[in-house]
C-alpha cells in the first residue's frame, strides 16, 4: 500500500479535486506544472538557498534530556519553532511563492487560523514584493492579535471572515470565493495538506524537508536514520505530513498523530476528526469530516486556533483508515498542562497546537531505548494571552 498521492491526488479513497468549474483552470494549471517546476534545478537552488539563509534551516534536532528522564525514553525535538516566523509554515510559503512567480501570478491570497500561516505568507510576499490578502475568522483575529499585527506590519491586508463559526473553515471559504473571482492573476497559498489536488501533495513535498533533516540528524546522533516513533499534532496536518513524509513507507517507524479533543471527544466541543469524522467533502477534498447525519459540517472547537478544523488532510485520513497512523485525542486541559510542563522542564514554550503532542505520555508508554521524535511545530509567543488566562499567570 502506498501512502503517497497517486496522479489523481488520491491517498487510498481520500483526496481528489471536488471543485466548482470556475476553479478548474487554476487547479489544473497547478496540477500540470507543480512537480515539473519543483524538480527544476533553478527552482531547487533558490528554494534551498532561501530555506538556508532566510528561514534558518536546518533546524536543530534537540535531545530533550529532562523530558526523556521523566518519561523514561529517548525524546528528540525537531525545532521547527526556531524557523523564521516561529513555525514550520514558512517552509511551504517559500515554496509556493516561488511556484506562483514561475506561473506568472502577481497577487497572493491565503487563509489562516492561528495566524502562523498568515504571517508566513505575508512574510514571503514582503520578501518578493507581491500583493497579499489574508482571510482570517473574526474569532481567530481576536485570540491571535499579535499575529494579526505582524501581518499588517508586513504589508498584508487581513480580511475578517464573518460567516459561520468565524474561524478557519470560514476563512478558507472566503479565500476560495476570492480565488473564483480572480482566477487569472491570483495564486492561493493553502497553508495545510488540505484542499483540492495538487495542494495536499504539494504542501507535503515542501514540508518534507522536516523528515529529510530528521533522518540526517538522527544518523549523526544515534547512528541510525529511523526513529521508533514520529509524533506530531494534526489539525489540517502540514507539520505532521512534513515530519512523517520520509517514513511513510517504513513500517518500523511508528506514526503518531495527535488531535485536539477540546473539552472532550463527546462533549460537543471538540476537533477530534478521527474519532468523530465520517467521509465527506470539504474545501475540494474527500476526507474524514465532522458532520451531522444529513451532511452539514459541525463546528469544531479547540483552545488552539490552529487545530480547530472540522476535517483533516486526506493523507491523514488514509493513515487513520489504513491503521498506518495511531491517532490520539488530547483535551484542552491536557494540552495546556503539557505546554507548561514542557516550558519548565526544557525552557521551551511551545505553541498550544504543539503542546497537544507533548501530552501523549499519559496515553502511550514507550520503551526505555525507544527513540521518539516530536515535531515541535511552533513557538508559544502567539499564545501567551491564552496561557496567561488559563493559568492566571
């Protein structure tokens, strides 16, 4: 069984491109060109040079000594929080802005939840001098104020999504609407491994630099390329796709995906798609989706703005359905406690999204000599207000 997208953009039964006719030319132009462009030596050279000199790659693979001691296993952290802009998102936006330039696009749109993808998009647009519009749910604008300020400082226009739950799903709807209205000059930089083909595959390829580096760095530190487990939080799932990418077809590497259970899987306020989702179509992709019996999308909830998406990328739906990935759902309370513990044990304040991944040790026991790599996908600066309110700091 393959865990990579086939030529029609399917991972097993998930994926594809379910799009209105108006979007067909945009997606088709991208589909016909993305792999060829990515493989051009000149593209590779510019992409790798920017990752190195601008983003600050490779990011360290850090042995978390105190965390390892506490949970009696070997824990390494892939430090994506040290990327320029504070999260893994910039790996993908650098790739996509270069792609947009090759396709002759001179206007960029994006959607964002936690604001990290919005900041990363605004950053590369400033770098390239290209117009940038970011759609963001009104609720997320309120809870991620520092990132909104960053986007504006970088010259982006932040447009609030005022419909529905006023969060990530609604911001994505608005961005798609914009793209339909501006098909010729606009490229839509999707921030996760979601959306119509070729986006899930393209974003995963840009993020795969994470697992590529893990292999090289682990070889240096442990004399072997493959860890026993790779752990990442999953909303749409781009940091996870990047961390798993080069291990997908290596069955001896365990893949652990950590979702947001919100106030509890059965509380009615959750974003645990693997537990609650049924097959459906969202934003142009067939995947697992939280929905009512008659197919209406239900509102997800998580304390972290980056994980409250009602679906999951088709790759992750396939990993879940096939049993290749182990999915664990973590509540707000468990994630917040794990984030604080991480801060005090290792001196690293993680993004609340990432904190979910650190909460798995109560659910999953590892052997003493297991090598567990956790993708530390983002830093917690953007979440300080949420931490302050939660812990009454």
